[in-house]
C-alpha cells in the first residue's frame, strides 16, 4: 500500500464507506478473503457452509462444543471451583474490527470471540470479559488483573520474555492503500519511503516499523513517518482525509477492509506470525489453553469456526506454548 508519492487529495467516498463499515452489523460481510467461496458452498474439511459474502455469518459453532473433564482437571483447583477466568481484551464496537472482533446488537462477535468461547466450553469455564486498551492488556496479565489476555497478540521474542503464549491462529502484517495508489504491491518497507503510515501503538506493527526506520535513509530515500492510533476507525478516516498514506495492520483485517471499503486495495503482506492467548509466565493455564485448542482441532470444531468466517489458510495444525518467534 505504499505509494511513490504522498496522497494529496481525499479518497472519494471513503468517509461514507468507513461509516458504513462501522455500521455493517446490519448489512456487512464476514469474508476477508479475496476469493470467498460461492454462497451456499460447503467447506470440504468441515462440511459447514462457507460464509455468505453479503452478510455477517450467524452460524452457531460454539454451543455444541463438548466439555472435556480431563482437560478441565488441568486447571488450578481455584479456577475449577470458581468456574471462570478473567479475560482482558479491547472492546471492538461496530464491525470495523472484523473478522477478529466486533459487536452486533451489543453482543461480541468475530473469529476471536468464537475461538475463546469454544475454548471455554472445552475447559468447562466461563470468561469474565474485562476491557482495557491494546497496550495495557499484557501488563494487566503480568500484574494479575487478567488471567488471560486476547487481542490478536503476535508472538514476539520480547513479549515471550514477560508472558507465555498459547497459539490459536496465524495472521500477518499487511498494508491497505487507496485505489488510486500507483503502487499495487508492497513487499518491503523501503516501498514506503517518504510516506506517512498509520498503525497501532504497542503492536508488532510498531516494532516492525521501528526496526526498519533506517532502511530508507540507507538507500538515499526520504524516511517514512509513522502515526499511531489506538482506534482502527480513526486509522481509516486518516487514510480518507489524507493525513496518512498507508495503514498497516493485521492481514485478516486489512483484507476485510479492502473487500468492503470502496476505492481501497490490499497491497500485500510482508511477514507472518503466530497469534496467541497471553498468560503469566509459567502459569499452568498456558498448557490447559493449548490442549483445549488442540482438542478443538482434533474434533473439527476449530475448522468449523474458520469456515464460518471464511478464512482458509489461517488456522493452525497444532497449538503450541511459546513457539519460536518469527521476530
């Protein structure tokens, strides 16, 4: 989504489209894949109908998930007695955060929501969901405010120094640009030289941009600038009003935006990383969560959840605790 020049004019209709995306609960799409299955087609692995690209999917893929007493026994006795775990995350109003998370009629929806609720069913517990901000969830796990954190956290070496990870999907780092952008693909950070990039603070995206900050100057090019926004709707509006040239975010979300916002396009992914639940270092919860995810994979419930959100290629073959970070 980089350009060879800064976008100097507004992207036509993107403001209205952004507002429409925020209200998509009434008429939006669930598919962020550039080539969604035809309406009514079945996913070969799961037998579940693929998501209709003209509506947010409503299939119930969680209530039939069975509890596993052996996995429940892996939880600490206090957790089994209480029957719940505190989960820290961020609120995602509307549907701008899909496919990972959003709200419809006040009810949380999305891939991440279905996955965590299915894990809770396997472990025989409920989530006490509490909301923070992206930069505060991991510290909240460290200080004991939350038992588990979930907010599309990518596994990194720095994060694994302070918390444990239980992986539950793969995502990546990708770019969104205007349809009028003269560049159709971004494959390296130096494609972004001279541009203003919007991304989330405290994220893997910030780390990637910070680590690569000197690459443009090394080539004799003007460095890129980075602006940080904690709200994705603000990022999209910044793209619309010319305050930023490029938005940098999770691949699944960027593809979703490109599919639903007129006059935008998906420009590519530069890296991938595993995403996981976050728990305190050496907490027994990490293994219990991993075993629960693997139970969902083995039983086919995991595939059904991904088929609902039409996300081929994003699932894991196996959940791991503290895998080797990609960066």
